[in-house]
């Protein structure tokens, strides 16, 4: 009997993303977050999302409340990190390419 593995979607760091697409959080601390990236994200690029993006949904995670101030505004990874580290100094950025995937329509 053959077993089928449930495939996980490739993260932005492994796949890349075109400008204008929507990314969603798949990490523990960015669950449900949705970002519209305004700049192409290169495959193999680690760390924070490059350039500007718009937070479309803050999701349901430990940073949701803090990120509501940025909802529907153009922002960047540095601003997001500054906000979440105010309450959680050791946290990883919710906009890291290794915990985001391209939302498929």
C-alpha cells in the first residue's frame, strides 16, 4: 500500500513571489497574517520580506493586536519588527520569507 505524504506549500524563501501577490503566514507567531507584497521576492532570499507591503489581515496570533495599527497601510519589515519587539523583544519578524507562503487562489 502506498502512502501519500501531505505536501506543505513551499515558503517564499524557497519559491519566491511576484510583486502584487498575497502571502500568508504559516508559522506559529504569524498564523493567519496576510500581506500583499509590492516588490518581487527572489527565490532563495532568506530573512525579512524585501521592500514595501500592505498588511491585509493581522490573523490570529500573539502579534495580531499590535499589528492592527498597520492594517491596510503600506509598511515594511523593519517597521513591523519594531512594533512586535516592543512587547516581545526576542521574537522573529512575522514578515520573514521562511514562514510565509504564496496564497493560492
